[in-house]
C-alpha cells in the first residue's frame, strides 16, 4: 500500500488531468469527435444507468473501474498532442502546481 502522500499526489494529478481535458474540450483545435467522445464519457460517468448494475458483487463496479479510465484514455488520444500539452500547462498553472506533476 502506498503512503497517504502518494495517494494525495495521484489524486492531485487526476484532478489536473481532468481539468486539462475540460480546457482541451473548449479549444477550437480539438476535433468534434474528441468533444463528442468526452460528452459520452462524462454522461456515462454521471448517469445512474450502468452496463453492469452496481448491486452485482465485484462485477458491478468493475465496469466503472475499467470503462471510465479507458474512455478518458481514448479522449486523450483523440485530442491533438499540442492541444493537450497546452491544456495541461494551463490546468497546472490554474491549480498552482507544476505541469510535470
């Protein structure tokens, strides 16, 4: 198990990455497909409807633990690298952390 400081650092990095995705989604250089994909991923995350209901032991939360990170990874791949890098720098600056995170 990791230390509390390591978990806090990972949580901060995730927060910065999600903020960067929001910034990148508003950038005019971001393709419409990436924007649409982000809407789908966020919609799925906030939706009370799951592919596998949460009351099923283990499998219920497995879809959230696999599909959501996979959806975010695909969104990052769909966004041009220079747009994502600029968004990460802007997000890190807005949160008062360094971009290397």
